C-alpha cells in the first residue's frame, strides 16, 4: 500500500476530494475492512479514473476496471465479478450505461455480496458517471454522498500544463499556459491534449517560440475561432444558424455525425455556459453573440495581430488596433 500523499501526488485542483479519498482508503485498510462503495460524478476528463486508481493504491487493493457499456447482460456481470478476490476494488466507469436488469443483479452483489446464488468476497465498487440524474434512487442509495468533480480553474490547469511541459524539457511561459487552459473546457485531459497538439504544431513547423502569442496563433491554426470555440462547437452553432427554427439535440447530433451523448457531454456545455445557445420546449436555438454572456476570459483584444481572449470587450471577435 502507498501513503495518500504518494498515491495522489500530481493530482491538483481536487484537494478536498483527495483528502477524503485518502483518509477513507487508509482508514479502511488499517481497520481491516473494505472501503465503502463510492460514486464519482463529473464531466468527462476530470480525473475520475485517476482518482480511482490512486485510491486503490492507498487501500493496497487490486483494481479491476470496466465500463457500463461492457456489462450488457447478467452473464457478463457474473463473469466479471467472478474474478474478484477478497479486498479487491472494482472501478465501473459510465455506470449509467448499465441496463436496468443488470443493475438489479448488481444491487444484490453490492449489498449482500451474492450474485446468482453465489457468495462473493468482500469488495468495493468505485463507480463513475457523467449523468447522475440518470441514476435510479435504488442505485444511488448503495453509495454514500457522491464525490462531485467539477471543472478545474484555469490557474490550476495552467500549473498542470507547465509541469507537463517542463517534464518534456520545454519551458512554457505562464501566459502561454493560461491561453491553453482557457481553451481546455475546465478539464485536465483536454488541457494536456491541447498542450501536445500545440507543441507538435509549433516544433513540427520549425518554431521555438512558446510564448502566448505563438500559442494563440497555433490554436487558431488548429481550428479554434476568434471566440475561442473549438471546431465541434462551431459546427453545432452552424447547424442551429442554418435551420432558422428550434432543433432537437438528436437532429444536431445526426447532422454533426456524432453520438447524442458526445454532443450533450462534450460539445453543448461550453455553448450553454456562455449563453450562445438556449434550450426551449421546442428545441435548441442560437443566441446572437451580442446578447450572449461571453465569459470575461474569452473576450478579445488583439495582440501582435492575433486575437487574445481576455477581459475588456463585450463583443467576442472584435479586433482592436
């Protein structure tokens, strides 16, 4: 087993969660008891899997990982749970995707440690979901209060970005790290993916400048527009603006050739947060930019001929000489 400060080293922006998980895992281990079942709730890319793995290290437990999409039958559940040994942990991502008949069998496994008449060893479920509202009360009651994982602050993401760049021997200016963070939609996974794309683009094109202006220009080349919207968010807006009527999310997903789940979880949230889209009883409708509440971090002024997203203007995309 690892001490919490070692197992959770490098996880930033979730101090309260790390403290709770570390204490629960270590305390259960010292008592010789299985840790209570826990449910992680948050957007994609906020570190649910990483937290589960670190928790298992503190508990000194073997971690088995699967997703709700893989447990489509009671037989699949029985086969998976049959691998468990005493004290093991099971990380079940996307638990909302498990069919109801399978969940009903899982309830017995979680509560009574029995499945299909077979006694199970003591084990802990660490489950994760991006859709807490889709979970039945009967399932939620098997867990304690959910571990809520929200979007990360830009400053925290910038720390993570700079640390990862430094690990590759690259010095990334603070302002440049913040530019990437501002485009990362509050998630570490997106932040680190963008960092890799930015470094590859700059270095691959013979550049060495890793300053803010160079990073901003690179993000524009990678498809972000002057409002800071990524390509999928722009396509979503284009679908709405070309229909001239309310559009259902299913229609949007079909036109974008994306799963509805992807649209709801990864494309739509930023547009809703900025007030660029409204959900009405008849469907989604666009909001003109002049009416939308663009976040201050994404309002623009030009610097070195490239739009920089900072406070100071009510109209995104307005260039200042």
